[in-house]
C-alpha cells in the first residue's frame, strides 16, 4: 500500500491505496465520487475526465499514486455555492446531454478547452473534444453548448444571459455522429 494525500473538490484527503489503483477507481470507490464515470476499458471514451492541477486528464489513465500532492476537480466540484458552472449551464440550455453518461467528461474537457482558448472556432471545439465520445447527441448540441459557454464568458462568470442558440432536433444519425 502507498500513502497518498491530495485535494479533491476542495477537500483534503489522505488514504492508503494499492499502487495499481487507478485515479478513477480511487475517486469512485474510496471517495464515492460517482459523478466521474467509467465508460470503457480502453482509455477511449473520456467519460472519466477530471482536472488534475487544472488540466484535464482521463482518470482511468492515471494511477491514484500519481495524483499524490495534487489537486483534483471532478464534475462534483464544478458548481460553486449552489450555482452551476457556466459550462454546465450551457449544456443544460443547449440540450448538450441526453443520457448523460458522457456528460461529466464532456463538461470537464470543455472547461479546460475554454480555459486554453476562450473563443474557439467550431473546428477547434470538435478537435478539443475528440477524446470524448457520446452516443446520444450527435455532438452538434454539445458543440453549441461550448459555443454558448464561450459567448457567455467561457466559464469566467456564472451569469447566463440571452436565449440559447438554435438547437437541432433529430437522431444522432440525422445529426451526424463524428466530432
Ligand atoms: S473510462 Fe476513461 S477513457 Fe473511458
Ligand atoms: S448523452 Fe448519452 S453518451 Fe453522451
């Protein structure tokens, strides 16, 4: 066992973990942070995305011991003071989620994307989200949600003004299925 100390969603934690334990397992099984999802076993889907010292990582691709001394933010730590993060709000406004399985990772990746590039083009958004898979929305509404968040401060403010952009209806097949 190895002793690790880290901060998760603003709270300091310390635990003895097996060196082989993945960060996503630690978050879910030790801390009960089940908002972070395991969607594959091939490091492909991005459902497990969290922020490690402010940068998005796939937590199924990081050992818990590698997070020792770091600060981790999960989807459960994004809202502040009962207010959704602007990117969460944008996903709600733009119907960027359906089943929600991919949504935690999509949102965490989008927050990091907008931090790096507050005004991304559609192509840059699609490129920035290429490591996150969604089977439900056809991606169009997810891309619009990121655009909406960018237009409303890119996560700098929780204030949301104005109507959401037009949202397309239709099946994922009708909407297109590639990022
Ligand atoms: S569970 Fe981590 S990439 Fe799929
Ligand atoms: S909303 Fe269903 S996988 Fe993304």
